């Protein structure tokens, strides 16, 4: 299952979620402003709090909105 | 093989100008597609508090654009924010807008591709991008809760960014190479906030750090003193550049890289209009972008009426 780390006011987080929805891809959404645990997990994965961070395994991730990389991630799911 | 699709109007860019044009085109029953390569709303999507849009005392860019998007879509215009434009051919009839997935044949094209923030002109800028160097306060400001940040620039966007970042950061340096150009209301807020230190006539000379930005070297042009200050991040607000790369082979661009078109938004190619910040003009405001979108849509409809007899 794909997980997106983001927060509500982040335009590229919203775009990433909309893209996954447009592709019919199910995902977990974790808000780093509402959950300290989600923020810590996001930071562990990417080393930073810049979002969106999209991941499947918590190791490989896509930072920001990158359609090509998201497509590769979706294909590997 | 890419699918070929005909449209009455293709609008390039979903900022204020593009969405307004789409709203008018939709209301005139034109088959309208809006293509956006980045964020719906463009630059304005990042604005935290808009206080100069008539009729709205205070509104966030996100709320204003969401309302406009809903209004636009309710009149039939379709917005695609995922299928990126690869190339355009404007001098043919129909005009061709080729995306990653499709080829659109459009009778009229409205270019409202807006602007991008100018990148920091320092070699280390790229190295630290998203690792301390940022171009979106709204997106990345939250990562600096309790930390020290700098804002580079002296216009409205920079001053508003510094004011916004006080929500998170413990200390903010606003650093600008000359005098502030921001409006009085924003400057008043800036100087009233104890978290912000304003450093004018000061140039940022270097960015330093190991894996991420740790400090910046600044030069005080008045005293001639160079010093280093520790910062966790820097938000760059040193102006914008027009998004005109796709059109530079076919349309005349001004010295600043904007599309040359009159107040009627008509370019040198019949059926091609330029609207909003991407058009060369003296005043670029949210209201003038809406005005351009309106003009371009109405004149595009006139053009199409003549074209179709």
C-alpha cells in the first residue's frame, strides 16, 4: 500500500493525492502537522520534513510531485 | 500513438488569468480545456492572505482558487493538471498542443502560463534545494518550527513570506540587497514583529553546509563588513521569471522574456492570446490577470465565430 506524507496546506501534497486518485490507486495519507508520529516517520524516511513524501516500503520514496517517479512507484506496488 | 482530440479553446495555465478565461469560455459553451504543468492557481496558490481582491476583505490564495476552480468547472471547462505539455505549434490551423499523452488540436489558444520564482543565483543553491533552500513558504515553512530562517528579497512576496514564517520559525532574517519595495501595510507588520530582523543593503554571498544548509555569508554594503550567520533554511523571493520557453520559437518575447501582446491580449498570431503575468505589461496584479483572462476569452470567442463563419 502506498503512503503519502503531507499536510493540508501543501499544494503539491494535494496534487499528489489527486493524481493517485485519478489513477485509481489506494493510499494511506499521513498528516505531518496533525501527527508527531507521522512527522517523525517522514523525517526518518527522507531525512527532512519537506513534503509530499510518497513511499511503499518506507525506504524508497518520491519527494515532491514527480509524475514519472510516481508512475514507477505505482507500477512497483 | 497519441490520441488526437479537437478543442475549441486550449488554455495553457490554470492561474487567475487562465481560470478566468476558462470560466468565460465555459459560459459561452466553448469546448474548453485548461492544461496546467504545475499547481492549479499558479503563484497565487501560495499566497497566505490576499487583501486587495475587490469584494474580499481577506482570503487565502488556496480558498480563492478553489472557489474559482469550482466555478470554472461548473460551466463545463475541463482542467488537466497531470498531463504535461511537451510542445506547441501555433502558426498552423488548427493549433497543436502536444502533451505527454495526447495531441490537442485547438482552434484558439490562450497562453496564461504565468511565472516561476527566480532561483537563487549562487552555485550552492541547487545543492541545498529542499535541504535548506526553498521556494514555497506554504509548502515548506512548517519544517522550520522553532528554527532560524532567512528570507531573501525585498518585494511584497518576500515581506509577506517573512511575516508568514513567524507562524513557525523562532527567528527570521529578511535580507535584501537594496531597499524594501513592499507595500506599506506589509512593511508595517514586518517591522512590528519582534521575531524578524531586517537587513537591508545586504547581499547574500554564499550558502554553506554539509548535507544541508547550515549558514550563509552576507556582505553589508554600507559598512563593508562580511559576516556569517547560522540559519536552518532560506526562502528565496527574488522575483519571478515568465514561463515562455514553450513559445519562444513562434512568438515575439520582450526583453524580460514575456509575450508581446496588446491590451486586447492578441498576439502576432491570429487566434493566439496571451493573458496575465506572462504578457508584457506594466501592471501585474491579481485583478489585471482576471481582466486579461476575460478579454482573451471574449476575443477568442469572436475569433472562433469568424473562423467558423
